C-alpha cells in the first residue's frame, strides 16, 4: 500500500473542520449580525476553499515524470500552496477588513445571545484540534528538529495548515473578546475592531506563506549544512581536486536536485589506468613498435572516459546513500 503524501491528513481534517465551522459561524452571524462573526465566517470559508487548493496541489504533485517534466510535478505542491496563500490574503483578509471598517463606520450594535458565544467556543475546540493534528504530522517528519526549524524546513502544505489553524484559533479568541466587550459595554465598536483584528492576522499569515512558497517556486536551495557535507564528500574523493561550482534546488518535499562542477585530478586517474596493467611491461611492448604504441594510445583514450563515467557513478551512489533526499545528481568536469 503506497504511503500517504505528507500533509494529506492535516489538510483533510482542516477542510472538514472549517466546512462545519463555516456553517455554524454563518448561523451565528445571521442571528446576531456580529461583524466579528461575519469575519470568522469568511475566515472559515476562505480556509475551506484554500485548503481544498492544498489537496489539489498534493494530488497533482504525485504525478510521475514525463517528457515535458522530466523531474516530476513536485512544484505543483508549492504552486497551489501559493494560490491558497493569495486566497487568504484577498478573500480572507480583504473582505473581513472591508466589513470591519464598514461596521466601524456605521456604528451598529449587534444583537448578541448565548448561541453566539457557544458557537465561538465550539469553533475554538475544533480549530485547536485541527491545529494539533497538523503539528503532530509536522513533528512526525522532523522528530530530530526543533519546532521552529521544522516550520522553516517542513512541507509547505502542512506548514500552511499550521499557520492557518493558528490564526483561526487566534481569530476565534479575538472575535470572542470583541463580542464580549460589546456585550459588556453595549458599544458595537469593539465588535468591529474584532473583525479588523482578524483581518490583520490573516494578512500577516498570508504574506508569510506567499514568501515561503515563492522561495520554493523560484528555486530554493538545499539546507546549508547538507550542502557543506556533500562538498566535503566530493573533495574527499582522490579523483576530485576541488569543487568549482555547486547548485541545488528543491524539486518537491524530500526531493532534491544537485549540480556541481569539479576540477578532476588527472594523477589519480592515471594511477587507476596503471592499476589495470603493468606500465613497465606495456612500455617495453610499445616502445619499439609504433603500431603497438598507436593501439595503446587509442585503447587508453577509450578507457579514460569509461573510467571517469564509472567513477562519477560510484560517487553519485555514495552521495545518494548518505543523503536519500537527493534524487538527481549532475557532476560535470571542468
């Protein structure tokens, strides 16, 4: 049975939870006419739509490589995560900000009741649970890393869910405070400010997610410590004098492509040629016969590229064995 792609579990829980919350919060808004609840309704609807985009990205990124995309479709994951982040910014932050400012301008007081607070409490529980699922999924793939490091290096799909659910929890708290202060003071300004606060949080998270996925789409390199270790492995090889150029890019979550240009050590290669036969015996055989010398020169000219190719294949296998996330390696000789 094939393993489930990273992020699938957290996204499925998030989509289901946000769909339910969209309906509950909308009912609460209809009953109370609360700006904060309207913002939370739009927030949950935007999250449902955007996390559906994340599911599309997961599915499309699993397609096998073909002639048009020889390195696969892994970047689809980053593309759809970027579309999701833009949706958060324009749909989530934009509409809630507009409605909050409009409510502030109209200075209306919502009609609050116990159902309003009950819906927010239910929303807090569900959002906290989906956030917990996403955090646990991230930790399961980065057990040896700190949480902040996991957020920086983790799957953008799972990270997007964590960011969105974190803001969702914070948004419920802000909405609850705005509504509670409105109920206590009788002033609808607090409810409108709650809506604006939710919008601000959504905007900040959207910008963070846009920047993260932009980096992957532009061609984010592998972690610096991994690059350092790979270069050390290369220069440790007797046939490589030095690494002149090293480039890398992330193809998908846990799939890297590296390309390096190296200065070849001809002496080490010559020793490998001599290891296959006795050089003194060969010299004595070809020294007095020009025809034999030409044959030996032709044989050596054909042997050297094959030796270089086999050596490069061996080096690539060593690197892949040490770093399984590397799926494609191109080593070029200067």
